[in-house]
C-alpha cells in the first residue's frame, strides 16, 4: 500500500514534536517500601519531523510502547526512546509519563494509616544525550504568618500545593521529593485523621506559619542538599481561604548533581 506519510513535503517547515498524546498504559515504578508499585499512566510520545517528510507513522509509537509492556520505568526510558528513534528514523524522541503515585501515611497521633495519592510526571528526551526530569505535586497545609501576628486568636489557614520539577543525573526517590514538599509547608495533609490527629495538625501548623515565599525557599534549601539533581523548579500555591485569589511563588535553580 502507498506510504502517504513518507511522501515529500514542499513547505520547508520542520516540526519540533509530532506524535501521540494521552494513551493510557500500565507501568511499574520503584517504591521504597514495597520495591515496586503498579499504576496506570497517561503516556505521550513524540519525535522531531524533518521538513522533507509530510508526516510520521503514528502506529509505530504504540508498537514500541507495547513491546515494553509494563516495564515503562525510569530505567527503561532511554531504551524506549532509542527504539522510537530507530522506528521512526528521527533525530530526537520524547516521552512523558503522568501517573498517580500512592504512599501509605500514618496519622501523627492515632497512628492510623491511609493511602495518599500524589500526581507525578516523568519526562525524558533523547537527542545528543538522554535527559530525564520528574515533576511531583504535593498537597500541604499552610498558616499565614501575618494573620497569626495581627490576630488576637486563631489565624487564617488553607490547603496549598507544592510542585517540584527536578532534572536528574541519577535515580531520585519520589518519597524524598514528597518529604521535602511536606516539610516545607506548615503541616502535611492526610487522608485520614481522628480528633487527636486534627488537634495535633492544627496546633503544629499554628507553631509553624509559612508564606508561599517561605515554602519555596524551604523546599529550595532542601533540594540543594539532595544529590542527583542537575536543576530544579519549585512552585508553591496557596488556595487562599479569605481572599478571592491564590498566592503563588516559584524558584528555579541549577546545581551540581
């Protein structure tokens, strides 16, 4: 049959990325406590397209992905991207794997355990070299230092989100990134709390007030000490409880891995 995609194109316009987006696929990720964790990811795959070709062969992305079955992990990304480059005769290949990662968390006083999900995205590019980054989004609890200072009783507090994207020179545990984010807020967020736990979390947050500026700076200091990073971006957003807007801060830094 005629290969239409491989036909010549005369518009002289190369395309940076062309491929497939949001294919649902089972994957395996490393879990510090259970060794492996099985989850379901939304996978996007792409390559560059020279100006001479009209299109790429979309089915080949799925064929390569399917050959690796569930072994789509940090340690197989380079192999997957190399195979995609060969299959599509491309100079660059890209993959993005977005998935929920689950951790069992223990309430601070009662000790009751519950599962907490964290949204993660691993991105990788194979061009002259392999580059891998991971983004982890972590809910946190923050209490406003200004409100605490000016109020006779109480202080306004809210749920927030810390998002960290790190460029890796070697494998980094997701648990370490989650821990850094939670330590940078006023208090962690839990799926299950009894009354004694709620009392502890509320009082702990009151003694540990944080602006979004405090959150990103605290996270950045901890990321500076974490080995295996080439660069990082840390973002904090508070979903304000008494304002009709969110508060936001971001820091981006390069560092030695």
